[in-house]
C-alpha cells in the first residue's frame, strides 16, 4: 500500500506539470517555459520529498496478530457491532480476529491484510460506537433452555430450596425452568433473562446449599399398572404398541395384549389437533428441539410427520390447562425416559384412538 501511495504522488506531480505545459491563459499566447522551469515542475526539490518514515506514518500499524490488550478487545467488540466477529471478545489478536479484520477490510474495499492499519481503525471507529462494558466483557452462559444435564438438575434443586421451582428436578431446562430462573433473577435483583449466566449461577450458589442426592433425584413412585384403566383399542392387542386413548388421556405400553406401563398424556390444542389412526415410530430423538416452534421435545418418538410422543415440562407443571402443537405430551419424566431408553424401538406400532 505504501509503495502504491508513493507512485500515486509521483503521478500527481507529473500531472500537475502536464497541466502547466498545456494549460491556456486568458488573453495572449502563453510564454514557453524555460527548461529549468519545466524541470522544477516535474521533480520536487529533495527537501520537499516525503521521507520513508513520513510515508509509513500515513498508515501505521495500530494492531496486529499476536497483540494482547484492551484495545484488541475493543477492536473485537467493534467488529461484532458490524457483524464481523462472532465470538466473545478476549483481547487476544489470534487467527479468528485476523480473519474478522480481513473480512471487514474486504467489505469496506480496503487493502485486505488482516492487520489493523490506521486507515482500517479510523474507518471502523467511524462506523461503530464505543463498546459498552457488557460488549467488552460479555457474560458467560452457564446453562440455558434446551440443556439436559446433571447441572440443570442441580440448578432446579437449588431453585427449589428458594421456592422458585415447585416440582421434582428432571435435569431438563424447559419452559418451566426458564420461568423459575426469571423469577429468581427478579428476586435477586439481576437482569431477568431466564438464562443462567455466571452472575446468576454464582449468586444462586451463594444463597443455597449443595443439594443432597435425595434433592437431586427424589424417589420416584411409579403407579401400579391397572390394565382396566388402559382403555385398549382392538388394534393394540397384538405386537408392540403405544396405545393412546383420547377418551381417557392415557398412553398404554402394550406388548402382545399385556399392559406394561400406563402414563397420562395430553394432545394438541385447538387448531393443532393430534391425528388419530395407526402409525409406527419412524424416528427417535432424545434431546430434540422443534425447528418450527423452537421448543424442546425430549425423548421424542415421531410417528406421523412432525407429530411425536415426547416429555413436556409444561404438562408436568401446568397439567391439562395447556396443549401441544399436535404432539402427544407425557408428564412423567422417568416413565417416558424408561420407554425411550429401554422399550420402544423404531418400527413399533402407534395407535391413537377415541
């Protein structure tokens, strides 16, 4: 770039000389310049030529690969504002930052080097605002919606100690857990996002004790199977069947006519009715998240298009007051987990009936 600028300066000087030689004056003919005057216009005196140091200073390096500083963190935050930096600022000018700078330079039609020269920095600062503290030092997410882990179970147990989580911990971060986190954050004077960042996690831990094993995994009392309540359809009497009754709102796991598990279920809300008929499980997805509704569907067993049998934390918390988008919701976490992990296979029959 610097050599290009020197060449451009020389061209400018020659252009000025050409204008002097061919320009017209008002009135009579222009006098022909003397030889020494022409020489003076085509070459600047040595004392007026820019030195290499002055030319280099015109576009000096501001930041480069290998740097580690608060200004690099600012660079990263500013690049994030214009969608050229996708991760949290860390102050280290590594390959990710170099690539982001190159991408920005290309978008702005600057020389693509991956190095921040003065021209790049001036352009970037003119297009962005001074980063806030949260932009420079973004909060680190610990847990969030869709997570399924022992740490989520610990979160739920700690929230339960403070009265913000009413049910047994499941380890799944769904709508109910998100609402409980928001309630805790509001009570603790934190930003109510429903997502557990570092500040939320540290404050929650400081206000609670380490959950015991019984708090984390309370004893589960599965109901005794009463086949008389299964409401079996004739189509459920042979083979391996998820026999689901809309009349009794029960799911019976039936093998060759014998009921092995009976679970409460609910169905699609008005306008999203669960289809009736005979289907088969064509796909199982343990930690599924709906791409249409952006909602969690753990232990999903799909039987017809996007409709599936799956666990619903909302159903577990709110009962039959709500409804699904067409799926068969199960509220017994351990029960659906048992079915998913040890019983139901791809190809097993699903019968949904009145």
